[in-house]
């Protein structure tokens, strides 16, 4: 299988080297490292508004997922092969020991039904959350990805669904402005509506 245009050609030695480097990293508190498209990306944790939106979404998801067997997690490694992303939130089974990655460093991305990102300010943060990480999640086959972005015009919510792991794309991308309701289309969070209650200042 040929590599996608945006990914480095598959090189098991290079991927393993990145993986071992990532595992050995000792970051200062408040930073996280991910392996995205052939490089290790280090970013700081979010500002106050970022934390507010993460927790509003978490509470909304928690209420929707009650008695479903699924829960919401944050700050965890979602792993695909020798690559890792740390979404702001992800949905998984109540007991994450059901979906470990092979080294026990995180969870198997192919078993995660939903991820969510809250975009930080800056062009690089926008590209990371809207483009690079969406390719990563589509390649992993994660059914639904949500991006909440205070810095896109007056604020937008984007829901990606229908991943194509061969192409690294999602079949459906729905973007709405703050104040317009959008619903989660698939998975355990299906039917959950993201409204102005979540995105309000």
C-alpha cells in the first residue's frame, strides 16, 4: 500500500525510532507530546476558556452516556500502531482495560467511538486540530470527531463522521456557527445535540 501524500513513506525503523523517543520524553508539567504525520508535536495544555469548553462538553456527554456502558475520558493516549494522539476528550468503554494498546501505554484507537478537540489560538493549533489530527483519526477509523473552535470566525462546531481509513478522510463534515445546533450522527453519543448552551461565553 502506498503512503498518502501528507504522510511520510512507511519506514518501520523511523516509526520505531519516533516511538522510542516519545516513550522516553520527560516533559515539563503542562505539556503533552503526540506523534502526528511523522513528527513528535509538543503543545501546552489549554487556557481557561479551553478548560471551560472541555468540561462543558464532558458533562454533556456524561449525561447522554449514562447507563450506556461508555464514559468520557481526557488526557489519555489514543494509539494507532506507533503513533499517538491525545484528544481533549474521548469516549470509551467504562473499563478502559477492555481496549488497551499492545504496550499498555494508552488505548487502541480502533476501539474509540468518538474524540473531541477544543482549538487553541493560533494558525498552527487550527491546522493541527482541523487538518492533521482529523487525518490521524480518520486513518484510525474513529467514527466521530468533534472540533469546537472559538477562533474560526465567530466560533464554529464541526462534526466529522464516516471515516475512510484508506484515504485518511471523513465522508461527512458538518460545520455550524455558534448558536446553531448540531447533532452527533453515530455511535454511543448518537443524537446528542451541541447547542449554544455549550459554546456560550
